[in-house]
C-alpha cells in the first residue's frame, strides 16, 4: 500500500517488537485472564485461550514424534529391546488432554487437562532418557574414558554445533569421534562439590 504520510516495512514479529520497545518505553501491563469485552463482542462463556496448555501439548507431541519414535526405530535396528507400553500410555494421556477448546472450559476443567498433558510430557521425556541410555550403553568405544553420545533423530545428515555440560575431575580433557579429536570451546567452567552433603556448607571439601 502506498502512502504519503507513512512508510510500510514488512518484517518479522521479533523485529517489530524490538522496534516497538525502542520507540515506546512505558508499556501498560495486564495480568490474568482477559474477561472484559471492550472492543468487540465475545461470548460470555469464552475466556482467553490457555497458552500453557497449548505449549505443554506441543512440547509433548514433538518429543514423542521427533525424539522418542526415532529412538525406537534406532533400538529396533540395533536389536535392543524396550518397553513399548509406556509410549502408548504417553500418547493416550496426550490424546485425553485434547479438547474442543480450552477457551470454553472452566478453570477447574483446564487444570485437569493441563495435569494430563504434563503427565504425558513427563512420560515422553522419561522414555527419551530411557531409550537414549539403552542405546548409549550398547555402543562400544575405542578410547578409554567417559562416553558422550549424540543423537540425530532427523532423517537427514546435519552439521551443527552442540552445547553440552561436561562433568570431569580433570581440568584438561579431549573429545574424540573414533580416532579423530573433536575441537571444542569452553564457554563457562566452575568447580562443583561432588561429595557428601553436610548441614554446614563449610564442611564441604
């Protein structure tokens, strides 16, 4: 659209919000459910959509589809047995958390829906850890040391930088992929106490 008064720029939401924060300093802050209908008519029984439920459901579905099921395929190809019932239970709980619309439910009903979605998400994350551990323990290493296993659950080869936490008793260490040393950069390091917990922190070694 052309205008003598305004210049229209197409951008992303992130760019728009960044520009908005640069121009406007004092934003009005709203908290809680938006029940009032100032600008347009909203049915009395429809409240605002619950993003916490949507985010939990989406995270669980992605975890099951993009992580758990590819790991199951890897286990099948390696001849590793695992419990399939937990996966079925996670999908069942996720399906039970789907409704016509959270916007038309009471807060009490939405609490139950969110609880089922959280249980499904906990199942999915636990299954991912369980399958990852079984695969990692079945792999043989050529070097002496601790194993770092990286999983690519997508059907395509990827080149990427991976950020991870490494716990080691030695300040200097090396990472190998087979016989090839892998370069790395230490972003942050700290000394962590790994002994018995005491009531008095001064007794920590």
